């Protein structure tokens, strides 16, 4: 308990796992540290404050938090070494365990406004987690990791309670940001040179349900698109049960809206989708994708899927395979189902054995990798607009960036191109994108 007195600060170190929301939250945490006069460092041993921003969606990353915490503890005895902060979803759902294992400050995703005071005093020993309906504060400092692209939250939390998912417990109730706050943040990043904005929410289609002003997600998209100087607008994640044809029309019509749709399928079997509580059928999902592809030729479609949900039969899994064969996703994030504490699915039986989940995952990954490569090879010779983001870390004299479809393009070029939109011809397709030339 109590305080450790030291001359005020030097470095902070931050490690981020999980989704884009955590990446955006880490920019807030970094902003808070910088407002206190700290600067970032690469090695936690040099830090006054070491922060782990954590993900609880699956078990493995959560276990990794405990081992990283143990390593950080070794950097100092009690009251020595960096102040260890654990933030993010694990902080919210396992605060006591983290404190027991030596975290100095545990702070949940809705409580970053309280972090500043705790860090100012270099407090060792506090838990900043609150009830899941606590409103998220506006106006916290932010230190962005890049000026070219930006994540902007539009809705916090999730009210969907899919049977397998811990997010509603970790991130709390849905809370839409006011449209003017979203617009102000987008204007701010565009002014600083940002050209590609991604609007974030667990279910962006719920945007506005809790606002007094009648602004839904489609209307918000229109207002953001109207901001001068914004070249590219994306969003994630859309929920298939709430995706509307108005949204697809708006995407097709708005100049900045990218030809990229991330729509999580989760499973190809209607019985499994029903048990997951997802609220749509595979057929409905396919019709959504069909409509979107018709409205936006060249649309790139990405998804999330899991195998081995409780009671998933071989036939259920084969339906996921068939859905992948028919839909042909550009990219997919594929997971083995994992029991999460407190969720409905954790209590569902029968469980699919681990080796069976592994077999199904490998089979699906193989199919998806082949599909992605085929799609990209078929597009060889086409010219794409690329926002050049950085020097390619693997090949000297090359730079890389993303297309409007969010595919990676690596091509020979000087670093002076970073920040530019350039036309690049896809020369050779791979599963991740293309090697190209100007
Ligand atoms: N809000 C988003 C994503 C939330 S979590 C959505 O609705 O899609 C990101 C992905 O992790 C999910 O899409 C799902 O595929 C995966 N996931 C979530 N809980 C999981 C669990 N218990 N086991 C395995 N994968 C899980
Ligand atoms: Fe989890 Fe479902 Fe909410 Fe996505 S929509 S965060 S999968 S509960």
C-alpha cells in the first residue's frame, strides 16, 4: 500500500495485445503517460511504469498475461522496479487474480480517466474497475502511434451476449459517442495528415440506439465521409444480424467508404449459429455478401470464424467449409472455440475434443489460404491505389502500404513515398496481398 516517492518520471513501456480497440486504448494510455512527462521506451527494465494492455477473448492470451506479469515482477522487489499496470479486458474480468499476482494498478477499459491520478501519485496498489454501465469519459489525452491512419471509437461495449463471448462482461454496456465528438476526433486526425480512418465498435450497427438525437450508423458514416481531406473510411465490426441494405447503399455511394467489409460469419451451420445466439442464418449471411458484392464490384470481404463450438458435429463443420467455398473470403481470422468463464457456452455440452478442434482448424485454414492466394493471383496485372505506410522491414529499397480493400502491397520505391497515395500494379499475388511495381 501507500506511495513510493521518486523524482518525477522518465519512461513508460506499453505492450498491447488483442483487437483494434485495445490499440486505440493504448494510444490513450500513452497520452496519459506523456501528459505526465514520460516518454516511451523499448525495454520495461528502463521504465517507471510498465503497462500490459490485455485481451480476454481467448484463454491463451490471458494465460500469457500472467506469465508476462511474473517477468515484470522480477524487474524489482516490492516497491522497486516499474509500477506494473494491467489494463484492458483481463483487468476487468480478473482484477483480484492480477492484484494477487503482483499487478500494482489494475484498470478496466471504461476507467482510463482514473489512471492519470493513480500514475501521478505513483500508487502501488489500486483496482480501477467499475460497474459495466460506467460512462466512458471524453477528452482524454491521446498519443497516436502513426499520423497516416487512425482508429476512432464510435460505440463502446456490447449488449449482444453471444454465447461464447466474454466481451460484454469485459467492456460493459453499449454506449454510443455523440456524433459531434466522433466528428471532432476525425477532423483532428485528418488535420494532422491522416488519410485512412477506421471507425470502431463491437457492433457498429448498434450505433445511435442509446442517443437522444436520431443518428444511426449509416447517417454517421455520411457525416464522417463529408469531412474534407479524408480519403478512406472503414469500419469494424458490423454484425450480420443488424447489417442493413441502407448501409450497403451508403458504402457504395460515399466516395471515402472503402470497398472492404469485415463481416464475422462465426459458423456455417444454422444449428451452431442458433446455439451461439447470433441471430442470423448462413443463407442470410450469404445474401448480405451477395448484395454487397453486387453494389461494390471488387469488394474485399473478410471474416471471423471459429471451429469446435460445443456440440458442433462433423456435418456442422463441413457446412462451415462449404460456406467458405461458396463465399470465398479475401481473408479470415480463424479460431478454435475456447471456454470463457461466465459465458453460456462454457456450460454447454458436449465439448469438442482439443485434437478434433485442431484438425478442423487446420482443414479450414488450408482451404482459406488457397482461396486467398487464388483471389490475389487472379488480380495480378490490376492497378491499385496504395497508401504508402512504411519501409518494408524485410526487403531493402521496398515500401509497403494498403489498398482500399485493405490488402498489403509491397513494391520497390523510396521512403519519400511514405504518406503518398500511389498507383501500383499487382505483379505477383500471395496469400497476404501482392508484390507490385509502379
Ligand atoms: N465484436 C466482434 C468481435 C469480437 S471478439 C464480433 O461480433 O464479431 C473477436 C473474435 O474472436 C470473434 O469474432 C470470434 O470469432 C472470436 N472469439 C470470441 N470469443 C471466442 C471464444 N470463446 N473462443 C474462440 N474464439 C472466440
Ligand atoms: Fe462478442 Fe457477440 Fe458482442 Fe461481438 S457481438 S463482442 S462476438 S458478444
